[in-house]
C-alpha cells in the first residue's frame, strides 16, 4: 500500500485539494468556466473574483487522466523536493509559483482558459534539475530529459505551453533565492 499523509505532506494535501476541487468541476462544468485561469476578471477589474480564480485554477482539471497524471507526479516528486526544502519554503514555493504562472497566463494568453497544477509540477521538476545539476548528481540528465519532454508536451494543442514554461522558468528565480537562504 502506498503511504498517503495529507496531514504531513504539503504535496499530499495539494493532491487531496485537487481531487475535491476537480470533482466539483466535473459535476459543475460552469465552475471550470468561472474559475479556470483567463484574463477576464483582470480585464474587467473584478479583483475579488480574480483572487478566487488564482486560488482555484491549479486545482481544477479537464478530466480524470489530467488529474491522475498531475497527482502521480506530485506524489512521486514530493519526497525529493521536500527533502531539500523546509515545509515553509515549500509552501512559499507553491504560492509564488501559483502567482507567477497566473500572471504569465493573464499577460500571455488572456483569452485562453487554463486549468491544472502542471505549472507547479514543472517548477518542481526544474528546481530538482538545477539542484541535482549543481551537485553533479547522476540523475540530473534524466530530470533534464523529463523537463524537456514536459515542456514539449505544452506544444500539443489544448495543453498550456505558457503554464508549463512559466512554471519551469520560475525555478531559476526560486532556486537562486533558496540557495541564498541556505547560507
């Protein structure tokens, strides 16, 4: 049996929230239309709804395969990342990634509806790659290959290249900040 501890792991909590919010979206498709990320609330000045949208868009998913793929990634990648970061840093990493990806989507593709936690998954993958690369860890090339494949997946119609890419780029800034925290 796989251990699942939402009370001990932020990633497990994120998976649990994703399942609950996605189920609401599956049952009520208008919920996805209202709270998937796009530039509508920003352009109309409805900032309260924009904040709710920023809080929810990552937890919504198009279907069960989308939800399972992102959940599987979080479940398998979290031990590595949480071993490298404190819970507080991991929490701020998630919050900052959410904000960066949301603003990138609003600025780059304001008319497009984007949902899913893939941007955060890409940030995790990118962070792991640079951390392993700088320590000359033998897994670094494999992580880089996974990163390239997942960015490439963003080229498929219907998958958010901006979401994947902005999450992947955020690692550089975050890793630099986290590296200075270690000192």
